[in-house]
C-alpha cells in the first residue's frame, strides 16, 4: 500500500513519524508525500491546544473529502486524550502513542476502530531507533526521552505522554546517532517531551549523554530542542562552555513574565531566576540565541501581568517567541480556575505581544551583520539557498551546497531572518 504520513506538533512527533515511515517500509509499504494519492493517510496528531486539535480535525475532513476511498489513521496525543473523537470526525482507525511503534499492525483494518492504551508508559519498554533517518540528510531529530513528571496546571501533554520519565539508554542513543552521522547528517537535534529530565530513571544526567555524543567522530553539530528553566544547572553551563559541537541556541520555556502567573502555572521558578539563566548563557557567548514559549491569557492574567511578560521579552532579547493563547485542557487544574480570560482580550494581547517579539528578534539579528557564522544549507528555492546557522537564524544565500555546513557572512537583516554571502578570508 501507498502510505502518506502527516505530522502535527513537536519535534518528538517528527521523530516518531520518521520511525513509523521506517517500520512501514520494512513491512512492505511505500511511503509517499501528502500531496500524492495514498491508500492510507496517517495523521500524527498534537493536542497541546484546542487549535492544534482543530487542525487535526480539519485535516481528517479534508482528506476524506478529497480522497473518499482512502483510509485515515489518526495516531498520537489527540486520540490518547480523546480516543473516540477522531472517529466522530471521520477517521477510520484511531491509535494512541504506544501503537505508533507497531503501526503496521493497524493500518489495514476493515472497520472503524480504536486502540489506545491509556497507561502505556507504565509497562511499555520498547525503545524506538531510527536506522535510515530523513531523506534530506541535513538535520535529524533523535528522541532520547519520553514522559513528563512535572505538574504544570495548564498542560495536558503529561496526560497524553505519561507522568513517568523514560530515558533511552546512552549506548543505544549513541549508536543511533553514530549511524545517522555516517549517513551524512550534519545536525543532530536531541529531543524529548521533557528533555531536561533525561536520565532521572537510569541514574544519569543529560550531560552524561551529551559528552558521549561529543566523542562521535564526524563533521556534525548538536542542538538541544528545549529545556525547562529548572533543569538548567552547572553541568549544562559547563557543557555549553566546553563542547566543540553544541549550537549556542536553546529553547528555554518562559510561559509568563509574571511571578504571580508563574506560581499559578506551577512552573517552579521566578522570572528573576529565568533572567539569571539568560545572563549566564550570554556570559558563555554574548550572542547566545534563546527562543521561548509564552502563554497569553492564562486564567487571572491581568493587564499588569501581561505587561510583565512584554517587559521580560524585551530584557531577554529573545531570538524568537512562540506565543500561544491559553486553551482549556480537560483534566488540568487550570481549566477549573476562576477568572478565565475572554477570547477577544487574549486575541488583542497576543497580537501586541507578537509584534513586540518580532521587533525584539529583528534587533537581536542586527547584532550579526558583518559577522561570520556556520550555516547548514538545507534546500534551494526560488533561486536562493536556505538554511540555519548555529544560532538558529534563518539564512537566504545566493550560493551554497545542500547538506554542507558553510561559513557565511551576514550582510542584511530581513523580517524573517538574514541574507548572507560566502565568507572570504
């Protein structure tokens, strides 16, 4: 059968989609792009917000309309939380997160059905391992951790992914990455649902894994996907100071610049502690790139709380802000909190925040004009080569070679990134 895989959500989902593609090919199926006519469309879903769920539902409806004779299989966090919902929208088969690992068993079922293990993390010991990786052979995501043992009051992902930390053993992680590097990948993105908690279940620390990856031979670089502030410690600082492969970019989730709201979110840190981390990272490298998430309109958020987030964005000089309107998630404490913020207020606030964040990011990029950076060239489109440097700044270049890390000189800042040219001695 011809199978198309459509991915929503986080880097962990991207990794798991790639894993599903590999095991399906091994079982005799043909993986095709979404645009092609497929016998089966697998939707690897996200449930972080109502908006994410709506996108999945709209995709189900669209596929069933455009390809009425094809099957739609919905997998992942959305059905993990609401198993029967995708069936009502039109999905043929609904699977949870555990079932991704044996996807070939479920994609050819004759009648609508769902298989969702609600507590899979308590007993499932199977660890995914990529053998071939991404076709583009530039950047590869490697999932080394699953689950979250934190208790943020707004988040349903821990309900979908489990409250038990599951770390991939160091030797298996290193073996997987060695294979990807040998195949030509130039950037390895280490990812997990709560990556900073890697190793707590196997008496290890994230940096124990990172230093072992550092020993792998080859011309490649390492990037961490995301850490929570409370997991950034002296071992993390030491690694960033002394690693020869790590990119000086970190997604550090702030969520709010108001200490009052952070406490209601049960985030476990203050904005002052967050700013200390920013300062420490920029002592290592004054250009250290920090991206973040911010939730707008959390229950009880006042105008003053909101403006504190704006102030923190400006002071942190983020290179990018991912802003989200607060979304009620069933089963979370925040969904029951009083003082829910009206939709029009959230809409106005996020519009203003995004405009401020865009200007702050542009000012950050202006610091690089005239400087040389190392860009991983990923593709060519409309006459320009495109890629990202070690600071995760997006480049458009008149020349390049896909799959290579090239030294480029930044000459101009655009609204989305920069323009660069080949660096000359």
